[in-house]
C-alpha cells in the first residue's frame, strides 16, 4: 500500500522497448493528457484566469479606462478604512491558524490512537457543525453569543456580558470569528487529517512502537512528519479562506445596530467601494492586494515544504 | 510504567475529546430544541427545557409561509446552483486530476502550478471581476452566473491529482496498458472505478462550498426570487425584530422561526455528509498492489 507521502517509483519501462515505441508511447500519452485536462482548462481560463487578469487590468486603470499605474493601490491604501480592515483580518487569522495547527492536529492524533469505531463517532460529531458553515453558522453563533438565550449564558456571565451588543463589541470580533470558523471548519480538517494519518502504513507505527516509542513520540516523530503535506495543504487553504472573511462581519454587523463597521474586513471594503461608491477599480486594487498576500503565502509554503514531492 | 503511561494518555485523550464534543454539539442541540419553544420561553426558560409540538408547528408554519413560501424557493435555488455546479465540476476535475498525475504533456507542471495558485487565491477576489464578466454577456441575475463559476473547482482537481499521484500506482496502469488498454480505457476501466472515494470527497467539498457560498450569489443575484438559502437567511436576519429591535414585529419572524430556517439550511449538507462519510475516510486505497 502506498502512503500519502511516499515517492513514486518511476514507471518501469521494459528494457526490450525500442526507442521508437517509447517515443510513440510518450506522444500518445501526451495527446491523451491534453484530452484529459482540456475541459478543466476551459473552465480555468473562463472563470479563473480571465477574471484574475481582468481584476489586475482594472486595478491599474481609472474609471475612465486610462492606465494610472499604482494610483488605485496608493489611494485605497491611504483610505482610513484600509489599515484597520487588514489589522482585523490579521488578528483573526493568527488566532484561527494557530488553533488549526495545535487543536486540529492534536485532536486528529488522539482520534487516531483510539478504536476506529469510537473515533468515527467523534469525527462525525466534530464534523457536524460543518453543515452550518457560512450564513447559518453566523446565525447560530448570534444565538450562542446572546446572553439572554444562549446555552453558554453562565460562561458569558463570567465576562459580564449582559446582552448581545456587549458580546459582539468590535474588539471581540477577531476571536469570535475564529471561534465560529473553528466550530464550523475544524471538523472537516480533522476528518482530512485523520484520513491522512490512516494512510500511514501500520508497519511503520508498529516498528516505532517495537523500538520503544510511546504514543507521544510515535505521534510527533512518525505520524506528524508523514502527514506534513496535508498540514501544509490545510494551512494554505485555511489562510485563503480566512483572508476572504465576508459573510461573518456582514451578518454580525447586521445584528450590531451599526456598532460594527461595514468595512470591517478587506473584502467588505472592496464590496463597499464597488457597490456603494461604484468604483470597481478601487475594489479590484484591494482584490489584487488580497491576491498577492495569498500567492506569497502559498509560494512560501509550496517551496518550503515541497508540496510537489510526488513527482 | 509503560502501561501506566498508556492508560493516562488515553484517559486524557477522552477527557479532551469529550470537552470538544460539548463545544461542537451544544449549539446544534440548542438549535434543534429551539423551534419547540416560543421566543419568550427561549429567554426565560432553561436553554435545554423541552418545548411543545404546537410551538414547533407554529414556527414551521410561519417560516414556510413567510413571503409566499420564500423559504422553499430559496431551498430550490440552492439545490439547482449547488448540484449544477457539482455535476460540471466532477465531469471535468476527475479526468483532469488523472491527466495531471499520470500522463506527460507539455505544460503539465504549469497547469498544476496554476491550479494550485488559483485554488489558494481567495475566491472572492474573483467575485467582482466575475460579476463584470457576467454583466458584459448579460448573464447577471441568471442561474448560470452562479452555476458556471461554481463548476470551476480547482480544489477538486487538486484532490484528484493528489489521490491519483499518491494512491494509484503507475505499475497498475502500466499493467493495463501491457494488457492492451488504450489511454481512455486505462482511465475508464482502472482509474475511474478506483476514484470512488475521491469522487465522494470532491462532491462533498464542492457541495459544502456551493451550498454555503454567500458572496458570489450575493453579488450576482439582485432579485430575491433568485436567492439561495444563505442570502435568504441574511434577508431574514435584517427583517427580524429578534436582532433588530427597531424592526416592526409584523413579519412574525422571531428566534424560533429563524432557527427553523437555519435547520432547513443545514439539513441537506448533513444528509450528504451521512452518505459520503463512509468513503470519506475509508483510507484512500486499500492495497490494490503491494510494494
């Protein structure tokens, strides 16, 4: 059985193959390759690349269509709402990603060390809130954060929150959004991480145990390095999703009686520029800002952890 | 000593797991209980006190008949957008993942790299440009303006690629070729049947992503008859006096009714999860060749 991270053995080419038949095979393989990816390529071009290129074009032009260089970036960057929006998101992301690394992996390792049936029940329970991601999860948490109806009212009482308005004060939002993201998103990642752990050959774990490794050592020295690729994958995607925060501040803002800024997150700011100010160029500039952050982070993770080591 | 350690770590594991069980489940249980109570009871009674079926009936009736059965309409819209997007995404992403993993062609690495980057790229960064794109072909407000962007699902391609490159041995495919299969048949007879867990995984992630997507339909669909459920929920939230005391109570949407709408919104994803669960974690490939 192949593990997730094992290197592929190169295709054994028969030594009796003549060079000609090898080349033929390669060419045939090439045409087939194009056929397999062509449909996806069209979707990629139309709904991935074209809009991205369009966003970049918009970001460097004025509403009248003139090339204006970095002007849109400078003007949006100097906007008084710009920095706070990015600070908000940075604070939220640091809490959310840290909890992913520590808690999600910790829970997955625990689940992997107990019996399969029991762990299946836990995984299901942890995953269940994933069904409420997005608007539904925000609604549920508006209930949870409202001390007048919340089942956690005792807990909220510790912080002396008397009504919803006090719980969702702007300063509390990064941690609240991290809790919502964790509640709705962690289960899915636990399932994925557990799946990756499951793919580790048993012999490896047994060998470690024979060599005297305890559960902790097996987890840290054998299991963790073997699922590194999936952890990277998780962090990249969670970061990407995290920078997109839109529905959470939007809906919580709806319930805050105007206490929370309608431009709390960068995406809200971009939306505001686009639909309140009718300035798609400013909106595109912020979109490109987010894009660059996401790409830089991805590049660092991809090149540092060799995500493509299956080659 | 070792056995002692093992018992300790196991006990500790269970304590932590149970604590998180409470964290994850209490909101769901509360949500399921709340439509059985009146708004007043939710405030005054124990959070887990049982309500009555009568209250449930009332909340369901009010919620479903609200604005001429809007909830059912949103549900229908969500289903059309989500499944339309998934169907197209699956048709293209499974062969693409296979092609990227097991065939050689010029531009393969580039396509792989672009896929990864587009997948990581915040999808919302493309929402406004997609809106302009749709606008230029007069597609704004149509179901296709949401379905087609949904059908582009690079995460699915990447999952399929990871699966095929790490869990389907090249030897297996080479064996099929030696037995006389052409490239299409290798894919159809060997790779595709093996892909069942990955099809479940892609369907599942695409469904959750589509069903819960907020920003794209929010921008693309200005008309409330086209709303999918998440936008519908926001609509409810903005009109309910439960969170906006300034709003008049004439719409009759209070917390129990909101809970009904939320349950309706989450139920399909839960049902899909129940079906996908088995193949989701069954270990991607249980030994078709031994190394």
